[in-house]
C-alpha cells in the first residue's frame, strides 16, 4: 500500500520528511497546500492512503479515486472537510488524530482570553495608526472561566486558568470529574462565567450549539473564546451580541468560512481578536501530529485497516 500527503505546507512537509528519514514507509509528499478537491483523482492515482491537512474531500470526488481506501485527517475535525459516513459507504475509512495539540490549543485559548480582557488588539491597532488609544481592562484573577466541552484541551486550559487564579467551571455532554473543576448545568455556566471558552467537537449535534437563545443566557459583558470550530456558534447571533455589548469581546481562531473572507463583519468590529486557525501550530504539536499520522499509515499497511 502507498500513501500520499496531498496538501503539505512547507512546515508539515519538513516535519514529515524528517520523521520519514529513518523509516521505509511508502509515503510521498505533495508540497502544494493550495490544491483543490478536483485535483485529488489525479494526485491519488494508484494511492490507497491519503493524508490530508485542510483540503475538502467531497464524496463524489472521493468516489472517483478508485484505489483510495483510507483517509488520515490531520486533526479531529474531519467533518468540516468531509462526510465520514458517506465515504464509508464507498469503502473509504476516515482516521482522525486526537490529543496531538492539546497544550498548544489550550495556550491559544488562554492567550486569546488575556488579549480580549486587556483590549490589546484594539490598542495595538490604534497606536499603529498614531492614536494614543487607552482602554479599560478586565482583571481576570478571581473571575470565572466556563469551559463548554471537557476533553484534553479543556483540561489543559483549566490547569492554566487555575494557575492564573481563576475559578474554573465546566459543562460536558457526558458526566465527568476533574480536580479543581466544578461541573455545572449549561445554563448556570452561561450565566456565571466571565469568560466562556468552547471545546466541543463539531458534529450534527453541536452545529449551532451556541445559539441565539444560549448567547442571551450568557453573563452581560462576558468574553467568548472559540478555538474549536466556527460552526459551533450561531455567527449572526454572535455578531449581534458583539455589536450590542452583551458579548464584550470575542477571541476567535476558527470561523464558519475559512479562510475568513475579506470584509467579513468580524473584521470590522473593534471588540474582536482574530487568529487564522493557528492554535495548533507549534513545533511540538506538529511533531505529535505527523508522528501520529505516520503511525496510522504503519498500522494500515501492516493490517490492511
């Protein structure tokens, strides 16, 4: 069996090459992160395993890739790019990678929280334009961080926030316990949290999870952080909340449409801090990610599944 990393950027290509040096795995690298789905049948001619970072894999296109049997998606959010159930019906298994960047993503969520609380983004933009722009800030020590969804990333965020002197509460779809974290009903979390941070996987049940009604339940003037997936939030409701001040600030690493289109309403609001879906981009996370992807390839080649 042969594998191809179809859309490697320079960073991930270099990591893949380094990790492959002492290995005989039949993995090739296509150093072009800007391919389109229509390129896949040509690229995957004779390839059984596709490693994919960010390219959409529509089911009708995948069905044209005659020999394709496995998709190794670099992350957990494969549903943003493909339909695993539909692909399965065409004999294509989708493999995802968990836990590779828990610390990196949690650090990004905490960083966005601090930038939002201190209004650094707005002051930085103002000063670059020649304005001595001063803004009041939120003191986070003693405030409450509410984590919606509690996996590895949220556990890391809880550890960091506790170290900053914050109270940490959480809600999860299935019962959980964690040292130093109080698990509460969702309505209580929304009402009491000074900062709400989203850590849910995107699926049919969580799409639009933070709805207009749930945003209305949030504490007046709270901060919203999203390093999970853009589609978890009702974007129009979030925009209305930001404009009214009900949401004081949003720190966002993910968006409903990516890349974020030029002139998008989020780019025009002063109380939004944006990052380009980069929470996981650290050398440590990249090594973990590619190492896990190559382990998937080893298992598939050794066992056929």
